[in-house]
């Protein structure tokens, strides 16, 4: 009997100071779902550019088929460039990982699942988030330090007990977690924009746009000299490379827009969880983020189709 009274008292206290309505929690959950694996989108720009350069370079190499030494040197150059250019900087790599880890934590924190293993999952994710923030601060110089201890907030979630107790506790943790993470998301978004807008990416795009027609022409000339005409398959491969390159240009612009909407969407989440409000319509900022990510995914699908059509 006493235990029931104490449980009821705790629920009452938690409800009185922290309860969020379902639409508020759902808005945060929607944002988390959209943000999951977000890093896969901008990173595809580098992956695709590397692959396009390699395939474009093979046209150049095949135009040197009558000079084995030059042919092999060209292939080695292609390989060396791909190895050196295939990784992003440590700063960008940690940024990607932090955004993904934060989204995972946020998704779990707004989950409707009320199982005893949620607490362990939250603890694991929060430790990972704090570890990544500490790693970032120790490794990355000339940038604002990330706030630490954010993961400790989410790890306070109590995942055992009655359904209502857990819902109230989730709301309480959201009120702590989302505002404290806003500065972290701000810095991560600035890092992503710095990565996407760097001159190196634009130089790679311009280089491929200029050299693809040139190298394919050299390839055609070499085929003619060997009295071996190109096939429809060769021409289809060239058109696919052009399509993929156009897709990467579009992907870059769309990714920049998506990062801005991610940033604005998270700012809006802060106001949503900090105020008691009834939400009857889609939250504009979160909806814009969703539409931007939807466009990015469609472009990646277009690139994948061109990649697999040989």
C-alpha cells in the first residue's frame, strides 16, 4: 500500500513539472528519425566523386593502350589518388558520428517502447555521445569546444516501472537533453557546412566536368586508331557518368540546404519541449527538414540507378 502511494506521488510530481503532450514528443521523435544516418548523405559526395574520377581516368588510361609504361603509370596514379582522397578529415568524421549518435539517443528517448532493456541502451548511447564529444575537444583545434556531459542527462532515464512513470520521466529528460544539445548541433552543422562548401569539393566537380568529355574523346580516338570502334555499352557508360556527375552537383546543393534546415529544426525543437503547447499542425521547421532530406534521398537514388546501369 505504501509503495503504491509513493509511486502515485512520484508520478504526480513528474507530471506536474515535466509532462509533454504526445504531439510534442512525436515532433522530437520525427526529427530524430529524419536525422538518423544523416551523415551518409554528404559523405556520398566524396564517394561518388572518387568513383567518377576513377572511371573517367580509365578512359584516359585506355587511350594509352599502345604505350604499356604510360598506361600502367596512369593506372597507378589513379589508384594513389583514390587512396589519398577516399577519407574525410578527422573533424568531419567525428562530426558525422556525433550527429548520428545524438539522433539515436533522441529516437530512443522518445520511443513508445517500455521495456526493461531501454535503460541499458540509453546508457550505452549516452556514453558514446560523451566519449565522442570529449574526443572532439581533445583532437580538434581552432574550433569552439563541444559541451560535455550531455549524455549524462539522457542516461538518467528510468526505464523500469509503470507506463505513466516512464512517459513522465521521458518528458523530463527531453526538457534537459534537447536544449543542452542545441549548442552541440550548432557546431556540428557549421562543421558540415564548412565541409560541403570547401573549395576542394568544387574543384573536384569542375575537374570532372572538364575532363570527362576530353578523356572520352581520347578514348574514342585510340579505338579508331586500333580500328576498334566503341560500342553502345561504352557510350551508355559515358552518359551514366555524366548523369552521376550532375547528381553529385545537385546532391551538394541539397545537402547544404538540409544542414541549414537541420539546424533550424533543432532550434525549433528547443522551443517545443520548453513550452507547454498544443501542436495541431506539422511543425514548419521540422517539415522543411523532412522535405530537404527527402530530396537528398531522391537524388542519391538517381545516382544509384545511373551507377548500376551499365
